[in-house]
C-alpha cells in the first residue's frame, strides 16, 4: 500500500480519514483487537480534527450545504419513523427485524439530525456502514424499506460532497494552527500504523483483510493523484514563466 502524500491539504486529509473510518466499520472486527483500537484512534482523531476545522469555518457554510443538510435530515427522519411504525406491527418477526435496525440508529445517535455538520458526517457514516453489512441488508429487504435506506444514503453522499466543497471554498481557514497541528498525528496513524498492519494481515488472511485494504487504497490513491496533479500544474506554470 502506498502512503498518503505529506503535501495533502487539510481538507483532503479530513475526507480521507472519513473514508477510512467508513471502510473499516463495514467489517466486524470483534476478533481483532488491533483493528478495533485503530478504529477508535481514527474516530478520536477525526473528531479532534473536525473540531479544529469547525471552529475555523463557523458560519461559513453555503446555502447549498444547508439545503442538502435538510434533505439528509428529512430522509433520516422518514427512515426512523417507518422503523418505529414497523415496531408496532402485529407480526412479531417484523417487529424484531425493525427493532434490530432501529437499535443501529439508537447506538449511533437517534437525534443525529440535530447535531453539528461535522458530527452528522461521523454518525451517519457509521450508521450507513452498519446498514451495509450483509445481515442488515437482508433485514432491509425483508422489511421492504430499501427505498428509504437508498434515499438516506444518496442524500448523505450529496451532503458529504457539499460539506467538502464548503471546506475547500474556505481552504485558507483550514490552515490554522489548530488544524495544522494535528497533521503529524494523521500521517503517523495512516502511514505508520494502519498501512503496515493492514498490508501484513492482508498477506496472511486475504479473505478477511484484502477487501478492506483495497477499499482504503482507493481513498489514499485518490488524494495522492490530486496532490500530484496540483504540483504538476504548479511546475508547468513555473516552466512557462
């Protein structure tokens, strides 16, 4: 696995961390204490990073971001209320299946739609990762609520994109001491802890680790390509001057 480029911008690092957390939480790592520890470290670091960034860009959000947040909130509430309604059905099996899915929402935060933008990113991402597990996909299909979960996921992707655009539109605000001071921790966690461990385990147990390894490689390679393109453009400008 290639390491993430040290010239990545703060906004790119934030997006990469969120992507890594999402991929890691798609798998059940109960038998791997190291992976559970890594997930906890990434979540804590992302919260720390987003807190620093959030303080820097307070009140800088766009109307488009606000609109996409409203759509995400509405689709979340629709999903939550349909599950609650199913929990009152006469069929005990339906009630049990709805309760299992509702417990995922409750374990993350039943009121995530009222939280800050950065908190919503983490909470919704975690919820969707749980829904994407095979056993939960089966429950969603059985309850015939795929339309609700699909809308929730699609609105989250739109919200995540708009949030990223909002940050990139205020990129100079991200270069604050608070946000920049966390960069070494990010590079150490990704390059020196996650990548060596995941690479080693994927070589020993590819059926368990290789899928996660490849998915995370996609996130890192995407950032590295953006950085390379940015520096290539800068070099061309210098050559033409």
